[in-house]
C-alpha cells in the first residue's frame, strides 16, 4: 500500500473515531435478525400491505422472506432518469422469483443542472441534495424494509440517496444506475459550437441543432461530469455490482444487471449469512478509495463537497487537506472529456472501471480489503466485467491493458503524476481547482481582478466587448449561504473564447463551476464565502490576483497594511424570490461551508460535526 494512502487513512480514522463509534453503535442497535415488518402492530402492518397484490400479501404475511424498499429518482423529463420508469417492475419480478417482495418506498426529486444553468432553478440545485437525503429517510421511515435498492444517477441525486440511506445504515443498500446515452456528436464539437454562439458566429438554430445531436436519447450525458463521476464512485466504493456503471439503457445486459442487483440485495440482509449493512460498507477506507478514484480519473469538483457530506452521514470527518495530500500521490489515469476527447462510452470500451481499479490496486493506491455489496472478495471483484451468457450474467476478469492508451493509461506511465483536483490557499481563503483539463501554460495566472456580482453582469461585459484583456474574473456572493451556491458553467464559453484569443484569464469564486470544468483555470468553492465575511469580498477591481495551481496558492497581491484595513464587501444580497427560492431561505441560513460539505440538514450539529 502506498504510504501516503496509508497515512491519510490512519489520520481520517483517528480524526473520526468519536463520530464513527457513535454512528456504528446507532446502526448496530437497529439491526434485526427477523423481517422488520414483524415488529409492526396489526394496524401498522395492514396499512403497509393494503395495496399489495394478493401474491405479495401472502409473502409479506410470512415470517422469513425479505422485503426490498425501492427509492427512485425517476422522472420522464430528464434523459438520465427516464429509464428508471421500467426498473421497479423488473425488481418486483426478480424479488418474487426469489420468494421475496419489493415495494416502491418513495420517489425523490431529480433536477438537472444542464437545464437550470443560468436560471433561477440553479439556486435550488445544491440544496436539492439535502432534500433528496431527507426524502430517502422519509421513504424508509415506515420500518418495513430489510434492504434498499436506490435508483439514481445524476449530480445531487446519488449523493443525496446515499446520505439518506446512511441514516438507515443498518440496512444493506445496492445502487442501480441506468447508464449513459449512446454517443452523439463529439463533446469537443459541442463545446466549439457554444463558443461560436457566444461570439455571434452562429445563430440559435444552429446551436440548437448541435445541442440536440449531443443530448439525443435516454441516459446520462456522455461527458465526464458529476453524473458519471457519481457512477465511478459507486463502483469504487463497492455500492454497485461490478461493471454496472456504464452499460447503456436498453441494453439487454442492463436489465439483467438490475435483476442481479435485486438478488444480491436479498442475499445481504440481516436475515442471512452475508449481512452487509451500508453503514459498514461506507467506512474510512471506502471514502479514501472514492477520493482516489475521483483524483485518478479527473472527476467532478462537486465531489469535494459531496464526499465530505456523505462521510459526515457515516460519522466520518474528511477535509480538503485529505484531498490535497492524496492528489499529490495519485496519478491521472484517464482522459475523458473535458479532460480529453473521449466520452464515457469510449472510456468503457477502452477498459473502463475494471481496468482503472486494476491499475490502482496494482499501484497500491486503493484499499482492497473492504466490504462491498458484491461479496467477500473485496475491491478485486471490481476488476471483473459482467457478460451476458446463456446462463445469465457472468463476471470475468476485465482488461489488464487499455484498448486505447490515449484514454486510459497505466499507473507506471500516467498522463500526469498527480491527481486532477488540487487545493489552493492564500489570503483569499481556500479553494478547489480542477487542473486535469487545464494546459500547463494556463496553470499559473497573474492578472488584474475584475469583480462581478453575478453571471449576467459578466456576460453583459463580455457581449459589450469590455473583456478583451488579461484579467481574473472574481464572482462574489455565489456561496451556499448567499444564494445556494449555483454552478457558473454558463461562463465557460465566454472565458474559453477569451483564452483562445491569447488573453490570460481565470475565474475565482465562492460558487461552484461544474463537473464539466474545463480548460480555463477556475478557483472555486472559495471558503469562507463572501457573505460570511470571507476575504474574497475584499478584492477590488484591478487588484493583482495570482492563481498558482502548481504551488497551490491563491493570493491578492495587495500591500498587507492596505489589505488588513479593507472590509469584506458582502454586496447587496437581495432576498431570493421566485422560482421556489424563497422556500429554501432556511437552508441558506443554516448551511455549513463548502469544506464541511455545504450541509443544511445537520443544522443543529454544525459545530459538533465540523
């Protein structure tokens, strides 16, 4: 095992000991060696089974068969979630075939950042994760389930489902994805069209044609953003069946994997000999594996928030220093758009998760001796790939070398010796930067600041031709307490245009960027945020800002005596009205910082758990 991985893991274990012990005591006291529904009174039980089919009622009245709770993010407006329409019936039938039952426990909201970019709804996005966690807890609160199948795939949905499942950590939880849509036009062509539109070189009709050729069918987007980073994480955390992440919707193997997941969810309940509660699967080693996977694949910056929140729900405390130390030891092994030209379908064809996990195991960069929903073989089981045979799904050893070495590299010849995400710190606070798609010549930027209060103000200046210069855009009051920490991905095409013209540009903000953070350097999640008095609010137009992703620094080069006398300008943060934003005022007032997971649901325990 790599000594850095060992050292960081030990540190997390020691730091987390009080919270983790309390969490494990809580979930272990809830374990039941008999079906949970048997504890219900006759009235309670009658309510729980009243709508079941006659066949399921017979099974539910029996003393031993397990009952699966299905929690789903299905809706038919969003391509990633639409395939889940069919999954509950597949699960119910597979459960009946095994002599058990499955009931749809509840649905959770699933919003798409791709639809809400630059819209008022984006200010609900981050908080939707906590709503999903609470919705999952409500779905499981009836205490009639012995195991859980979570149907989710995209940005805030999977972290929220896992946070909610961990609140019922005595139950096993198997995550079942729907898969990415088949490849459309190349992602680079889509990005080029967006830049051309931003420059006025093409019209809306041509842009629409390009976008619809990219997003064209059921399944997740094919670039390596937060949604597909979720699927990588569920795989390397042992919460999927091996090789489940990137099988397309509609593929025969996809449905068969859902049946296999149902059978496995039944096998790992407390009623049998392979009891595998999710609260014990998600331990310190599992969390470290997730961080390593994120760094090795250049995954979404959003997970520098979500993984912290997930860990907290399991009584584990991690911070950005852990990410930073691991990033220095973990090499970059993949090039998937926006870190390269390949999409996730091409990544899967090149060897996919089985190959990446094999490389990480060979290099001693991940913990093998972990519990997973797949069984007792540890993480090595995830170096296998599922194949559909006449006898059903069989797992066989996956690739040990890439079919395309431009997409997946080996650990001894990586694309970079360090991970794709870094931590910056200095007199502006602490921040996250994704460097895996940023060219070496753009990783150090020193330019005058231009301060903006929102995206629209920046885009107005761009469209007016006022940004044809070297500058660092400082977007203030975009943190979780200010407005819910929206993604600012709408700025990407304009910043890309300016960088392509030869200007030295970058973004610094207390907001989020996106799982699709790309070629322009962006110091995001700046903490403390401006509205809480963070030093980013001290920046004034034409202050020289130095963003150095190599040295890991983020500084305003202002004389110390001047800097100390300045007050942080929290700006005019007007009450957010319309589009549902007023409903989330309580979340904005209670939420913790980005580095503590931007969690609102632990409001009463922020100090204790920080």
